[in-house]
């Protein structure tokens, strides 16, 4: 009887599953690296945007604080209708910053610290109104405005 030849063993390097698995693994690694790089770049862009927005907001807040008087005691505005007819009323307006107490002489009613407030006054003769403000440290400022009655 003739002997059957022994089947040859296949080399593991000729197995297509090994190559296919290696290609799939390389593709998955490449995709993972690309996704990580995009995520990292987006995170960096968002961080820079947040820093820019914070800087803009800080600058805006600083400008608003300065516009509203900063930390200093200040009479920002004090004005009135300059001329009225006898019996008419006029607007007496004021704006102050960092004031603890406020008085207007002659008295015109209840006043309080405000950045913009107007009162109706009805003087019977030419009148000069004096606004006096004081801060918590006792510093004071004064300003006057006149209304002429015709």
C-alpha cells in the first residue's frame, strides 16, 4: 500500500485572519487618535473662547463701575429746568455714586442715593437748590443749581 503523503502544515503567516485583524486594529487606533486630537483641539478652542469672554466681561464690568462712579464719592449729575413760569413745576434731577446720606436744601421731599432720579419742584420765586452728599468715611461734596421763576 502506498503511503499517503503527510499533509503539509500551513504557516501561520499565511492565515488571512491575522492580516485582517491587524488592519482592523490599525484602523481603529487611527480613528481613536483622530477623535482624541479633534476633542483636544475643540477643548482648547472652547477654553480660549471662555478666557476671551471672561476678559471682555471683566473689561465691561470695569467700564460700568467707572461710569457709575467707581469707588469714589461723586455727584455725577445735578441739574434742573433753568426757567419756569410762576405756578409751573420743574424737574430737579440728580445722580450720585457711593453716597451714604443725601440732602437737598431747601427740602424737596424724600431723597436717597440713586444713579439717576428726578423730582418735581414748584418754587414760587428764584431758588437755588444745593445737593450735599456724604460717604461712610464722612467725606462730603456739594453742588448747586438754580431755577428762575418768571
